[in-house]
C-alpha cells in the first residue's frame, strides 16, 4: 500500500491514535511512521476529552514536513481558553 502511495506521488500520510491504545502506535511505528505531537480533542458523541498522538510518514523525502492543521486548531483552542474563557 505504501509503495502504491509513493508511485501515486502522495507526499505524506498521517494517522492518529488514542493514548490509551498504545498498540495502535506500535503498528504505526512498524510502518515507518514517526511520532510528531499529541493533542487533545473533545471526543464525540460521548463528549469527553481524549489525548491523541499523531504519526506521519513523509513519502517524498521531505523529512522536515509536519502536518500543521491540527496545530492551528490547538493554537485556536488555547487562545480561546486564555482570552475568551471558553472551554
């Protein structure tokens, strides 16, 4: 599968797992994925806070790239918590 993604010029793939399920992280590591960061998210539909670990595999040789969309969301959440007092 990963070889096909490379042939299709997909630059990278990402995957996440709940920190309470470390075996999923082990699968990601075996695939060559590297841990990048953790983030918290209000998990729906049960409405409780979950910490996720994000792994990434860069397929195009650019090892400095880190997927940032979630980081932008985290920064927005921290801003709201600090300045708008919302949770």
